């Protein structure tokens, strides 16, 4: 009986850990999307200010090709 209870507890712990991991992955993906959105908005602002594509790419971490496509 004690062994069965321990097995059930381990299974519950494993399920909880899986849910927590899945939630952490979702949160990381959401943060990544937010970070990209901020970088794109910042790049647009810098381009409007007249900064060259290479400088905008350097400051935002976006590729020059991607920044060029925003013009």
C-alpha cells in the first residue's frame, strides 16, 4: 500500500512538473514575441529619425535585410 501511494505521488509530481515546464515554455515564447515587437517598433522609430539601415540593425539586433524591408 505504501509503495502504491508513493508511485501515485511521483506520478502527480511528474504531471505537475510537466505542466510547469509547458507553462514556462509558453511564457518564454510570449516574451520572445514581445521582445521582437519592441525591436521592430524601435527600428521603425530609428528609421524615421533618418538613421542608416546598418546602424538600426546594430542597435536593434535585427538583420540589415529585415530592417531594409521595413523602409
